């Protein structure tokens, strides 16, 4: 077996997590740099994965396969298709920014512990206050982020259903602590209430995802039993199952397939999140610090949509088609509902969370439209939404950290005192509303076009979402950034610092570059989408009046005979 | 090479917006330079194009493959034909003039660099819009100008009204954009492509229903961008932006993009007569709507905005007439670009001299104080009302003639509407003219006691006004001469001579009569009598017109209030119902476990009972299983 | 008579022992009831050993006895402890094991 | 029994089974139903002895002996020791304190019994093998062979378990003396400080007729002093009451003595106070 690149890509952040956690309490800064270093190393590895991926080659590449739990046919199987490779790259790309943006986020806990001693209200996290020597917030914060990264990478690379499941669920543990243990100290009703809300959000996050995950576990076991029944030897291997299905050895009864599909889909729909399973997201994103919120929406939740594409469609094509109408309706509701709720929010971070729900609706819509434009668009959407939300949310985080409040009403006129901050915020917002020229436009347009070509009504309803997107983004911008400067806290507000600029600038640059030149990504994604399309045995609807491949020079308007002006 | 047209202002925008304070001192000249460079390149292309025969003038340049997804090919590719060329020259020409004007106008603004960055961004997006060779790239330019317009309307962001106006403009435009997006989807599903060439050349293959749908969606887009009824409400508010912006974007170029879109998609509209009818109706309604609103406004810029709306109504109407009208629509567009830009710059000049006072009731008698402005504004005025011999006369007369040529009852109605429009145009423009430049001086010291001292504007502002005045006077005649403009556009838009039931002379005379009536009425009302400083209450129509014919009120009540109520109730429902259902489940389980907890009473004997009971049940189950 | 009767007897004794565990409060009596149940089980083992003709059942019974002896030793020690701390040998008095 | 399979046992065994079986069941019932733990223990011992006989009858000679030696001998003795520690003669109240416990218990027991018997009935076999072959060279050697070959590991483990149990029991009951032993002076001071009885306790049973240890002595005024009874008895509630007739006769005796000495009589007798004062009124005085 060749060099296990994927394993190493996941291992580096895992090792980084352990190493960061082991840094002594006094050397906070060293821990930060160590974490950044490891995340950058992961980024390099992910870049190697992306570069090494051959779009013309096999469906799954860089595969690794080792026996793990032989009794149950569980194997340690990794491999990426184009979609997986791109998602790993996205993850590895965002983590350094998350770390950079959260550079000082955990210090507040550290200081609270030091200053207040026993009675520190600093966070509902494990062992808040008192035991300073044992509880090292900075090290913990960065170690948890790296741990999440490692698990997400494995999830994107796993081609064994059981392996995927384990990391899909294990991710919840570090995320739980990240949400519950670290807050932005900007709750409207004071820090005590904030800590309460935080632990509520963390528990809600955990329960929702755990519930979804357990249902999925049942389906995973069901899949194993079904495969054991039909193939003689049970297996969780995606590749084996797909092959067996293609060769006709493995075919599920309609009802079984549908039940299994529902089991998987529910878990992913919670994670994604799809209406009406979405209510944990605004809480989690609202209470967590901005970098953690980015981690949730841009990285962890992507596992859900990614898994819909890889597992739901890949394993249960028949049931996927059966469920399509319902899923599309749910996705549409998500789009419109998320956008409308975003309009009604008073809290900046919750607004972004609801916007994300709307965007996840688009992703799911694209996946289940079952056209190559829709699925390609959905995949690109995952990447671009990750980058654009990261840009918007991180700048929002910088803004919140300056004023110490998440309420939109507490701002106004920031543009005047901090133009760079406002400018980057606007660019992030414009990316969120899919302004053409920025990357998310391409994906959103592809999703809409792909949906429209099969379900015109759904396409039109979803298009209404882009109007609402403009509404919530511009309302947010208008209320926070424009107008006269009235509040003294805002008059003193400093503009972006060098570190913050270093975090935001590359993201914005990426948004612009990918918006103009997404070809490298589409090249990698296209073959994977074709494979998925062949999995579900769907073909793009043909245009009714296909045009011949005209060059521009072939076009001459028909001469009208009636022209007597000459 | 074509890319350079777009590239130059884009570079300017990038440098100015990212460059930081270092560029504060010379940034505006850089912007003017790059805008001028774009104009020069445009002229070079134009000369090159003139050297070739009519059918051979179209240029095409493919830059890179943009979104290559299975079955979905979108390229970044430009196409420069006569129609685009016309726009390129108008945009870069007027754009450059307004850049120069802004140097003077924005001299004291601390954020001037940024202003020029936005202006350059606008030029780039607008050029992209007219140069794109497919609808998707056009869409990029389409929203790009929307963004630039947003940024420029809201340029003075610390004014809440400006920020709100900017947001409103973008949002209303977004509704139109959604229409364009759906039109593109329809093309994609119908033709499998959305590049101009393949779609337009095979448009007739598709069913009429499809084409009507596409046409209506394109019209929706045009309504948004060109401020046509029912999406016109943003244009009046957009006057919150600096005056050069109003001149460039909201008079000369961006708002005419809708006309461009309809003309460009002529092949589709030609094959969908129903859609054309709707276009004509929208144009006619807006024509009157804008004119009526223009009559009632006291704010000079809003009066001009109403006028703009009305004039674009003319263009849309002409474009809706099909091949008999496209060329005239574009011709009116170009001449309108000259005189309306000139009028706005004149208005800006007046405001510049009047401490940014916009209420015409506080002007009066300015002709003595601002002679250059008076003359250039006056020429623009004569052009817009269609004074014979000036450019507005030629272009508008053609449209009225074409409206009659539509034929049948429709033709008569349209002709009558356009004539009526011409009369109202004459009326409201004379009103503006009279209130601003004639009569007594009516200005007073403002709240801080500064009495305005009207003075002529600096050279950098007057020169562009003079140039535009020249355009307003001569462009029409030049275009009309030997039908040069129609011939120039014919290879792209096609041309068909309309057969009017009235002779050309009769139409012209009718137009002149309408003009005289309009001017006379206004002169009687505003030129001869003193204008009151405070607006009289006015008739019901006047009051409604002052409020944009209640359209804003409708929007406010139905959309804003309704939307607010909807979102509020949804937020409530999300908390209470969706989340409540989940929390309720949790509470149920909580309560249930509270009950079950009582079973855990701590008495070992109780537990033993459950144990033995359980054992009994197990045995019973085993026995049953064996028995079965 | 069939040796199965021994098993019936054992079942009867087991049930009596079980009800003793459930009904009595004195820890020592409860313990004795448990012993009764164990003995009933032993009787079953011995009877089956005879019916099957091998001695494995007796070995099992032997082990049960030993384990029971060990259990009695520890159990009684616990009862003594309990008595010392609570001055009562009632199992109901040790009812803190609840939520 | 040399036959490999038989269908029924000898008549003697049958008789023995029915007679002793009845006694065993009665013994079991006694264990559960007797109010005094000692009686329960005795009943249990009886049942165990009968079971030992049944073991013998079933060819389990070794086990029968072990049953008697280990169970009836050692384990039951242990039980009795503990009973004596806790209180031999205290009778339990049979009043149920847990709501519904008795009915539940009855239901469970009945259900379990019926199900068990039904289960056995289902599995009942017509013939049995008997231990003739297995016990051919003697029950003990055969058992030993099994124990030390096939079950040797289990045997060792059980041995270890026993040892651990022994150590565990010792540990459990052992009370480590962690504080310094108190000197006599300290004890005295503590007593004074705690307001405890300083002089020696009064002796019990002054006017007793029989085993006087469980009768309180009377104070000079004639009231019984509960403190004079040993604390163990007091705790078990085994103090015998000084009955009113006795008090009366006592008073009469005092009277007579006083008359004899020509002393003035005290108007109030101890009788009146005996009722209110006889301090820890035992719940149930022994008869």
C-alpha cells in the first residue's frame, strides 16, 4: 500500500490536538502558535490531496483499506472522490482562519479564572473557576478545534459506513465543549444568563445531533444485516456495497431501503440542518464564539450535506428518488423560512445562523434536484458557503468583540469610525446574498438552474430566496454600519487590527478569485457528480429545443423582408 | 482587447478601494484617467468598426471558460457589436464627463477617493453588462451596477435616509434580478444554453408560451433596473445620492439597461407578441406615471427623476413595438443620456451654488447668478421637451410616430398616450425651468443664518455641462441625418418601417402642438405668477403625485408592514411552535421520568419485587415461546 | 415416584424463599430466605444429576454451597455493620439508595 | 440401582419423600412466617437437614454430609451468632409498611411458583438414569475426580473467593482504633462534661422473683430505674415491667415496716408514680 496520505492528513491535526493540550498552562502563546502550525501543516497536506487527485482517474482515490473489527466486517477504509477531496480542502483551509480569528477568545476565560478565583462565573464549561492549574482554557480551546478538524477530515474520507458513523458522532464531543465552554461574553442579559444560555445551547446541540445519530446507528446496523443476508458476509464498505448493487448481488426491498434511507437522512438533516430540525443551530451559533460558530456552520454541518450526497444517494438511490418530493419541499421551506427568520432577528449571530439555514436549504435542494448542475452546484455551494459565512461571521465576531454586544440595535454608524471593518463586513454580506462576481453566486445559480430544469416551480420559489437574502443582509448592514454615530462605545471603536485583516483578507480574496475562476474546483467535482448521477440512475433533463453549438460568428439575425429603409 | 474596456475602470476601482489613504490626493485623477482610457479604447473600436461593412462589424472575444459544469457552459466572453458599441460610447463618454464634473463637485468630501472608486466600479459593471455575450455574464454586470448604485446612493451613509434609499434600490432591483435569473433558467431548460447567439438564433424554435414566459421575466428584470411600474419606487429615493451619481447612473446609463435588455432580446420578443404587448403597456403606464409625478415634485432632483422614469417609459414603449421601435428606443436612449445628464449636472450645479438646497420653491431668478448653468440647463430643457431641431425632438418624434404605426386601436391609444406624455413633459420641465431660473429670488437664510450666495460653479463642473449641452443640441440631428443611426443599428436590432395611419408631418405637428400647450400651461402657472415658497395644498391628484401616486404607501403598508408582521410572527412561531414542539417532547419525557422516578423509592424489597416480577415475565415468555 | 418430584419440591421451596425475601423486613430473615432459595436450587441440581446419571450437577451444587458460604460471611458482616450504624436490622431502614 | 434407566424410585424413597417433603415445606413456611428470627432460623435448620437427607437419597452422599456440616453446622451457627448480637428474642412486626408490597409479593411469588411448576411439568421426563454408574467407585472419589480435573480452575477460584470473603468480612466488621486511647482522667472529665451519670449505675432486680437482670431496680421513692438494666436488654426492649401488684405489695411491706418501727407513714405510695415513670416502657413486655 502506498503512502497513507489521507490518514496522515487526519492524524496531523489529531497529534496537534494532543500536543496543544499538553502545553503547560503558563505558555499560552506557544499553544496558539503550535495549533496554528499544525493546522497549516494540515492545510499543506490537504493541498497535496487536492493536487494529487486525478479528475480523470478512479472514482475513489488515495484509498486505504485495513481490517478493523473483522467480526462485523468493519474496515478502516478511506478514499476520496472529487467531492470529498474538495471538502477536506475546505476544512483544512478554514481551520487556520478559525484559529487566527479565535486567537484571544479563550483568554477571557483564563483571565476570569485568574481574577475571580473561586466564584468565577466564567463559562458553563467543565470545572469553571477555581482549579486554574488544571483547566487551561487556551490550550483546551485550540486542542478541541484541532480535534474537530481531525474528525471531520476522517468523516469526509471514510468510505466505510461504520467508520464514518463513529467519527460523525464523535465530533459532537469536542463541539459540545467548544459551544458550552467558551462564549463571547456579549450576552444581552449579563454573563450569568449568558452562561446559562450557553450550556442550554450546548445540550440542545448535543441532544439533537445525538438523537439523529442514534437513529442512524439503527440504520447502519440494518444495512449491515441486510448486506449480511444477501452477500453472505456483512460489510459496511461503501465501495463493496455500490459494486454489489451494480452487479445485482445486492438489492434492498423497497420498504427496507426506504426505512434505512430515512434513518440516514434524519441524522444528516439534523446536522445539515433542514427545517424543522433546525432549531439547535441558532442557539449554538448564537451562544458560541464567532470562530466556533464558523466551525459549526462552515465545517461540521457540511458533513451532513456531504453525507447526504455520498451515503443517502449512493446507498439508497431508489429511496432517495422516492423521498425527493418531500425533501425538496422541506428544502424550500428551509430557504424561505430561514431567510424570513433572519430578517426578523435582533441578534447578529443568530441572523447569520438563520441565513445559514436558508443556505443549507439551497444545498439540499441542489442535491435532491438530481441534475448535474444541481449536484455540482450543491458541492460548490458547500465550499463557497463555508468561505463566505466564515468571512461574514468572523468579521461579525470582530465587531461583537469590540462592542461587547450581539444586538443589532446596539450598533449604528460603524462605517464612519471603522471603514475597513464595515467594508469587509459588506463584502462578506454580499457574498452571503450571492452577488455575482463572488463565489457563492456561481453555486447558487447552478443549484437554481439545476432545480429549475427538473422542478420549475421549486426553482421559482427558491429564487424568491435570493430576494430575501438581499433583504436580511442589507438590513443588517444598514442597521449596524450606516447612519449617524450616536453611541459613545462606537465612537471609540478601533478599525481592524493586522491579525484580523490577515484573517479576513485571504477569505475575501478567495471569494473573488473563485467567483471569477472556479474551473479548478468544477473540474474535480464534475466526475464525482457524474458518478453520483449514475448511482441514482438519473439523467439531466434534455432541453426542449437544444441549440447546435453555435459560435458567435454563425449568428446573423434574420433579414426582414419588410425593411424598406434602404 | 475588448476586455480592456472593462478592465481599465475595474483596475481603477480595485486600486482606489484597496489602496488606502495614500491615494486620497491623486485618486480622483487616476479614476478620470482610466475612465478616459476606456473611452479612448471605445472610440478606437468605433473607428475600426466604421471601417468595416455593416454585417461584419461584430467582434467577439473569449477570455476564459467560467463555469464548466456538465451541460452548463458559461464563459467569460465579450461581444462588441453596434448595439454594444453605442452603449460603450455613451457610458464611457458621459461617464468620463461626469468623472471630471465630480472632481469639482466632491472636492470637499473627505471620502472622495472612495467615491471615485465606486464610480469606476460602476463603469466596469455597466460595460460588462453591455459587452457580455451571454445572459449569465450580463447578469453579473446587471447586479454589478446594482451594487455600484447601492454604494453610490448610500454614499453619504451617515444620513439614515440615504442608507435606507440605497437598500430600497438594491432590494427592488433584486426583484427584477430574480426575474432575469428565472428568464435564464427558462432559456437553459428550453435551449440548453443562455449565450446570445444560440438562444436568439433559435428563439423561433420554441413554443410561444415559453417565449412569452421568458419575455415577461426579462421585462420584470427591465422594470427593476429601469424603474418601470410596478418596480419604479426606488428611483425617487435614489436621489439621496450625490448629484453626479444621479446624472450618470439614475439618468443616463444604468436605468437604461432595461431598454438594452429588451432590445438585445428582440428575437425573443418578436416571437412573443403577448409579451410585447405587456412591454408596451408597462412603458405607456410608466410614461404617464413618471410625468405626473414629475409635475408635482418640488425637489428639483425628484422632479428630474420623475422625468427620467417617464422618458424611459418612452424607450420601453418603443422597444415593445418590435423592430419598428428598437432603433428609436436606443436613439432616444442616447439623446436622453446627453440631455438628462446635462440637466442633472445643471441641477447639481444649482445645488452647489445654493448650499445643497433642493427645493425649487426656494430658488428663483437664478439665471443672472449662474449664466453658464442657465444656458446649458436651458438647452437640455429644450432638448427634452422636444423643441424642434434639438435632439429630443428627433428621437421622441420618431417614437410617437412608431407608436401610431403599431396599428389598430392599440396604435391610436399608444399614439395618444405618447402625445399626452409629450405635453406633460413640456409642462413639468417648463415648471422646473421657471421655478429655478426665472421669477423672483426666493431663497432665505437657513437655520444657521447662512444666506446662500448663488455663484457659478468651477470650471471642472461647467465644462462637462457644456459638452453635454452640445450633445443635447446636435446628437438628434446627427442621428437623424440620412437615417444614419437606424442604419448603424439595423444589423443587430433589425429595422422595419412602421406604416403610420397619420402622415409624418401630421404627427410632427401634433407633437409641436402638444409641446406648445404644455409649455404655455406651465408658463401661465409658474412663469407669470409668483411661486409660493410653501407648497399649496393642491388638488387630490397633486397630493397623490407628491407621494409618488401612493405607490410607496402601498408598498409600505402591504410589503413592509406585512413583511414585518410575517417575520415577527415567524420568529415567535419558531420559538414557540417548532422549538416548542421539541421542548415539549423533552418536557413530556422529563415529566414521565419524574413519575418513573417515584418507583425508585430506595426500598430494597420494592426492587426485589420488580426483579422477581421480571423473572416471572421472562419465564412466562420462554414458556409461551415454547408453546407456540 | 419419579425423581422429578424433587424438582417440584425445590420449586415450592424456592417460591417460599422468594416470598420471604419480599415480605420480611428483618435483614437476617431475608438472608435466611435467600439461603432457602439457594438450597432449593441445590436440590434441583442434585435431582437432575441423578436423572442424568452424571456428577456435574453435584459439583455445581458443591460450588453453590461454597459461594453461599462466602456470601453468608460477607452478608452477615454487612448486616452487623448496618446494625452498628443504625441500631436496626430492618432492610427498610436502609432506604437512602434513591434519587 | 444398577439399571441404567429407571422410571420410578423405590417405594421406601417415595414414602420418605412425601413425609420429609411435607416437613421441609412446613419448615420453609416457618422460616418465612415466624415472627422471631430465632424460630425462623430453627425452621430453616430443620429444612436444611431434611434437604441433606434428600441429597443422600439422591446418591449425593458427599453433598449430604457437607450440607449438614457446612450449612446446618457452620452457616446456621453463624446466623445464630449474628442473631444474638442483634437480639435473639426481639420479634418482628409482621405489619407491612410498604404500600401494596404484600400483594405484589404474593402475586409475584404465586406467579413465579405456578410458572416454575408449569415449566417443570412441561419438561417432565418419563425415565431417569440414576447414579449407579457414576457412583460405581464411590461418590466421594468420583466427585473428587471431577473437582480436581475438569473443574479444577473453578475450584481454585472458589477457594480464592472464600479467602477473599473471609478477609472482607473481617475488614467490614473490624473497627480500626484510630484515636488515642483515653486515659481514665479524660474519661472522667468527658463524663462530667457530658452530664452523664457519675456514680456507679444502680443494680437491677432488687425485688425480683426470678432472673433479676431484666428487672429494673427501684429508686428510694419506689419508682423503677430503667437505667439499672443492662443497655443491651434495654435496646432490645426486654425490660420486664414491675407489675402494679408487686408495687402494691411493696408498698404494703414498707407500711408494715414503718408501723413496726412506729414511724409516720408517707401518704403517697410509689404506686401512683410507677405508672407514669417506669421510664422506657417496652413495647411488648414478655409474658
